[in-house]
């Protein structure tokens, strides 16, 4: 069982509208507040060799990426830090602060506790005008499928390609791009932190349509043999690019690097080059 299967147990406890997107959406006055939270553990989420500063940066970046995927502007981040060693706290928080500052958010406190394994819970809020909010639901047959940058770079860094090490350790959430895409009226969007293939299946799960991509159009990590690069682009985790759909006449979008990789189709399938795409990527799993 993985986290997506386990989430189904929450139906009837949590309203379905809060389970579909990267963030919960709450009306506040004339705007929407979006809220997200992420839990990271040292053994499973922080690659060996990361500095404490990088751990803090990544802990904030994952949450800002969720906010970006809704077309929202980040406002504040709270960190709950379960520390194994107290001397790690200051550089972790410095990295978190620097990531917040880079993307216009405020590091607004959190909680502190003692843990055997370093564990960080990052919670963030952002705001967006109702007309610019983008959800996962909204894809329409005939829309284009596009991404905001090369895929598989983080996984390439994990596999030992040094030129992609920074993409792995210091991910750059597409905050400005997400807001621009929201203003441009894209029809659906999410981030790709668990890999492109799983992300396409996540979109298919909430839309009454499917997706057909062309492997030759994927933007690949540079310096990696083509076959391996395409595998990383399809299934590698840790990318913080945005996956979105939009009408053909919406592109190009000023200030946003976009790569069209396919189209939305009426049939509820996820295809690559005309064949069913394997449902594979980064998952949190439990033994049955």
C-alpha cells in the first residue's frame, strides 16, 4: 500500500475537495487562502551529504512548490522541527529563512521537539485571487499538456551526475511561474515532485479525461545518456517543475519557460507514444 491508496481511507472523514489538490483552499474575504503541509524525515527525504542549511532550504521549498502549483503567492511558512541534535537547529533555520526570503514568504515560527530521527514538518499559506486559482481538476480534451522545465534533474543528481547535484539538494520552486500561469488562465496544474508519470495519473484521477504525451518532447537532464535521461524524466522524483494544461491559444506565456509534451484526450488513459504509461514514481509505501 502506498500513500495514494491510504489516502482513500480518509474519504468520509475529510471533505473530498481537500484531498484533490496540493493545497487546501479556503475563502478569506475576497481572496482565497491556500494552505499546505509536508513532513520530511532524514532517512527517506534528505539525501546523504546534505548540509543543515540545505535541509532547511528544501523543507521550505517543498511547501512553496505546492503553493505555486495553485497559482498563489506565498505568505508565510511555519516549521515544526524534531531535532536529534540541538546544534543542527540554527543552520537548518537559516536555510529555511533564506528560501522564504528568496520567494517572498515570511518564516513565521513553528514548534521544536526532540526526536531520534531529524523530522521536519513544513506548513505554508499563500493567497490568490479567485479568478487566478488553479486546481488539478479542470483539464479539457484538446488542451495542451506542458511543463515548466527539464525533468529528471534531481534524480540524475541522486544517481551521481554532479552537474545536477544542486537540483537535488537546493530545489527551486516555480513560484513566479505558478502565478503567471494562474493569471494566464491555465486549466489545471500541479507540481511534479513525485515524478511525471505519477503526476499525470494524479491529474487523471480527478479529471474526466486522459493524457497522451510524446517521449521525444520531454525536456531531459543534460549530460545523461538519452535512454537513461528519458527514464529519469518520466519516473524520477524530486523535480519541482510545474505540470499544467491549457488551451492552445494561451501559449506562449510571458516570463514562463514552457515545454509542450502532449495533449489532453477524451479517453481516461495515460499514454506515452500511444501506449499505456507505467504508473511508477516516488511513493511512500507500507508493507501489506
